[in-house]
């Protein structure tokens, strides 16, 4: 598990660091919300899932896409706006999708992953599927009306959905304590009848164990579960830079999170030769992915008129454009 977690964390971190390096060149055609510092949540939760399970995530979704098995070549091509991207170059960083591995799509609108997840979970229950849904969202999303409706409906119908709140303490530039009179999100979720747990993302093994227990609860048909993961965003809200000059937070706040960085901790526990082999392999994969994106063609202009709507007649889809 040590090797598996290190590989996943290092891969996500280095992919996003390379995105940050390339971003100022304007080759990447969409805004990017980096998850540097938050990777352990996606890795631990997705490790607890089965291949048939699905995830819905936010616009800060690179980590979830990769942790669930999304294709790296197609992800980078999507950021470049190329035809070979996972959304044919139409969605960019904020709309990653790979349904073949259970990545049902990221959303650029705050809070929308919750009702989407609940709808999918409802369909799974109706079909008597053993699969479950993992719904990722930030602490800011808990203030949306859709979040309240989603938790209530999921609890009422005992739906197979794991709600994963990545609480990094900020909704863009607004501190949680300045937005919420009661910042105890577990008590908020518990008020709708959901069992809850809180975990520190710096302890990836502890987070994994907690996620396993939550997944088991959901899969056994006991209804939804709420998992709050405490974390911290290292970079600015959107983009590759630092934003401490903006005055809403300080670099002193970041330091303890960097010192406890799971990637750093696991690296110290690995044999140097093993770590070097993992890193070398991943660096080659990343170089290949960016080369793939560079060499891929732009979408044909006719693609503007495809995948835009469904024509439905008497409940059956008769045409897709």
C-alpha cells in the first residue's frame, strides 16, 4: 500500500506541477484549479472504491480523475483543447470525464456535483446495482441550497452515495469561519440523519481506513454517509501561482501543511531505489502525455454542432447531435 499510495500521490503532484509550468504559455486553453496539497483525499477514497463505482467531482478535479483511473493522455489533451481530449476538447480542465472508469464528470458550478450524484445513486438503487457513488465537493458547496436538498433526499431514500467534503477552509477567498456561524460540517450533515466521520488528509492511511468503513456502510445498503476531510489548498484558487499577497491568508498558514505533506512523508519511508524507479516511470508517462497533447489535432469546426442536445420522443432518445 505504501508503494501504491506514493505512486498515485507523486503522479498527481507532478502532473499538476507540469500543468502549472506550462500554463503561462497559453497552450492550456482553459482555467485550471490545481489540487496540490489536497491529493490524498482523492487517492485514499478512490482506493476504497471498486471499479464499478462512480465519482462526481468539482472543477478542482484533476486528482479525482487520475485517482479513479482516467486516461492521462486524454486529460492533458483536453486541457489543450484538442480533439483527442476526454471531452473532445470542449470541456477543458473543469469538465473532465471518463465514463469507462467511472469518472462521470466534473462540474464548473459550485455544489452541482451533489444533486448529480444523488440522481445517479437513485438510478443505481432502482436498478438494484451493487455500485455506489462518491460525491466530492468543497466546504463552500455546503452553503448551496442543492447541498441541503441532496443530503435530505439521499437520507430519505437511503441512497448509495458517499458524500466527501474536501474542507480546505476557504470558498475562493472567504474563510469558513467568516461564512458559517457553525462550522461543524459533520453536525450539519448529521442533522439530516447521515452518519459522519472526520479525517485529516495528512494521514493518508487513516483517511483510507475511514473511507473504507464509509464505503462499506454505503455498499451494504445502509444509506448515505458523510465524510469530512480536512485539507489545505497550496496554490491560488484558480491558476498556477501563489496568492498570499492578496491578504486573505498567509504563508504561515501553509507551512504546517507542507511539513506534514503525505507525499513527503511517504517518500521518506520508501527505499531510495524503489522511489527513484517510481518517479522515473511517472516522469516518462507525463512527458508522453504532454507530447501527445502537443501533437494532437484541433477539433473540426463541425464539432460545435455535435453532442449538444438529445431529441426525445415518448421517453426514448431518437437523435443525438
